[in-house]
């Protein structure tokens, strides 16, 4: 699932007329990087939830298909369902199976196969319901924003609690694998939020695992972050250090 229903209030006035997932980074709408990343790992089906400017989102997704990736739309245009409610509404797409979740407003290089393997191991060892990707190392080095710290126990592979918002401390990158059972208790088609309504309880029940990432992670949540994202991605594009599908998409948009 690619979470694409965010309002993007800090990016106004850009998001007054353009949905946040379609804000370009090096000319490529941000959501396209997440969709291409799914296909890199041979994932054939995805669903995107939409709320702000739904007509523009639907038009873009129809007009710019990623060959080989089937795409469904979870429509939240009438009511924004929040960071957990949007996932709850989309659960029928996954037919009871665990699924990847990515943010449409991040540009990130994450090894989804490694995440799948890590989650499977933590399911065997601890019967976790989710595995979150946490930032450290190089991923943290360039972070200028503060994000809520998560405490991770290396011996068990579990997340054990929360800290305060800080800079350059381990945080949830927005990429995860979820078991549908983590969200089934939520009311269908009603707003709910991930941290208070799902994550806090799951941590208390020792059901939340983690995997570290130490690679590219770019947020576009503010004008300053958007500028940084363009600058960092340009460096990698010029060095030909991006995935080939990303390089080709950037070249196509720059013509």
C-alpha cells in the first residue's frame, strides 16, 4: 500500500492546487518513486489511498501507469480517514495477507526483500504483527527535522517504546510490513490514527519488530525539505547511483 491521502499543509501554497504525492522531485511526482520501488522487487499489485484533490490523483495514476504494476484506488475523498483508518479501509485489497506500506511523500531506497525476510524471521521468533523500518547511520546524518524517537531492543528485534521528538535519533521511516490483524479491530470507514489506535497497544503486546535502514530517505513535508530532497537526488542522479528505473524516469521528465 502507498499512503497518498495526506493534506500537505506545510507545503502550501503548492498543495492548494496539487496533491502532496504529485509534488515533483527532479521533475518526477514523488509518489512515482514509491511505485517504481515496488516494481523493482517484483511486486505486482498495489493500492493507493487518495483524499486531497482526488480528481488530480486519479487522473495522474490512470495516465501514468507503471508497466507491470496493477493499481487499485482506496477513495477517501469524502472523509480523510487518518494514518490508520486509511489502512483499515484498504484491508480487503490484501485478502488477509501481510503487505508492504510506503509513504507517497518520501523518496527512499529500501530493500523490500530484506524487509520481507526480516519480518518473516520476527514472526517465527516473536509472532509480531508488524515490522517497521527505522532510520539510523547515514539516514540520520542528513536529517534536519525532528521525529519521534523509537526505542529498539537489538536482542529481541522488538520496538519497546517511544521517546520525544528529537533530531538524529532512530525514527520510523514510514515503510513497514503489516499483518492485517493489527488493524482489524478498527471501525471500517471511520477516522483513526496509527500511533494511539494501533502502535501503542501493539508495542505493549510485543507485536512490533524493526529493521534498520542506512540509506537514502528524503521527506518533502516542507519547502525546506523539498529543496533538500531535490538537491540530494540531483547529486545521486548525476553520479548514476539511483535505481535504473528512477534514472530513466528522471531523464524522461527532464527532456
